[in-house]
C-alpha cells in the first residue's frame, strides 16, 4: 500500500526557503508562458462571515505531478483568531498515488514573495537599494526578506493602514533583516524615495498613487487578488510598463486592472506581457533607467504545485514528515 507523507506547517516553512522558491518560480513562469503547465483558475465558495473556500488545481507534466491547494481565505474574525488554514494534496500523475499532504499557509506566503522577488530581479534597476512595503503583515515581511536576496537593499520604508500595527512591525522587520527601517504615517511619503515598491495590504481603495512614484521605480502589486478591490490607482498603470503572472488570471481576479478597465480608463493591451515571456525572450522588460515597471500578481496554482513538490522532495531527503497509510 502506498505511504503518504504528512508535512505540518512548521516543517513546510522550514523546508521551503526563499532561495529555492525564487529559482522554482523562474521555471514555473517559463512553463506557464510556454504552455507546459496545466492549471485551472481559482474557484471560491464565499461565506457570509467573510471566509471563502478556494481550490487551485494544477499539473506539471515534466515532473509527473498534480494536485490542488485547498485553502480558506479568511474573513475579519478568522484573521483575528489566526485560523487561516490550508493544505495541498500532492499526487503522482503516473500512478495516481497520494504522495504527500502538506500545509499550504506557509507555502502561499513564501511562493508569493518569491514570485515578486523574481519579477524584481528581472525588472528593477540593478542598483536599486531602497524598498517600500505598503502593508506590514506576513506577506509584507516575506516580500522584504525575498527581495533582499535579489537586490542590495540598504533602506526599507514601511506604511500600514493601521498605524499601531505598522509601528509595531518595525521591530519585527528589524530583527529579521538588520537593515535600517523607517515607518511613515503617509503612504506617499513612504513611496516617494523608493526604488522598489510592494503593495501587500489587501486595501479596498488605492494606497499607491501614480503621482508619488519616482522615475525608474519597480512595483510589485500583490494584495488585490479580487475583482472588487484595488491597491493602485489608474495613474500608476498609465505611467508604468505593466507585466503580470498570467494574463487570463489577472483579467479574472486583479481588481487593480479590472476596476479601471470596467470604467473605460484603460484597455487590456496595457499589459505588455507575462513574466514568463520575458524569461523566454518573447517580451522585452525594462529598456531604460527612467521607466517605471509593474508586476501584477494574483497568484497561480502552478506556483503552489511547484512549492509542494519542493517541500516533498526536501522532506524525503531530510526525514521530515510522518509517513502514513491512507
């Protein structure tokens, strides 16, 4: 009988490093743009309390694996209780065997930040040294950690909608990164001197305005993965060269694009291409030091599948996880 490896949250978080995840995301985005990865769009069941059950299935033919992330996107009270949970069952395409069940919460945070770090490495100025994070939760800190691996960051600027939470996050960022951290009361002040900007706030209205961004900056727009919310205004899109993780996904779930599109303020062709197309040499990224570049990310199921495979492989080698017969 087949044995299934059960990998808990603590183990998954330790096994999936930012370094490995960034490398994996380069392969993933190339595979997506080449059509070598199979994925379905995220589907959700929304509940009255704000919680939503999401399923995100995918297959990678070259690795012979398939599976789906199953996760709760938490409502307000669930976030307070810290009960955001998810799992990823990983199967063999060839045998149908259930190889592993791994925690998916840590995976989601790490692979999202790794994707932004990859986009930053591809699109940001090589000499970029200042980073602004708008939204100081888990995703904000993960983005700071990951981006520090691809650029020599010397200053980090923080802003958060809840200032008490934001100011309290300074110590957490400082302990992780040992880089000078400055907290700003206004998002425009946090942004104006930043070479790299990440929006990780899940704001419902724009917190990043095009008028505040300096020439040559790179933006990772991450938090608005719903069609009804946005973190950036239309002027940001008009000033930037816009790239995305996958066009089909972004024109389904990215409020940053869909809201101004519905208002007739932009056209779909404002998105120049996918990050994978730049990797494959099919699309050109940054072409000057004054261009503003933007990576719009809603998160893809193939990213989770690649992350689950990484966790599984490393768990087998290191002896992590519990083997059970199901």
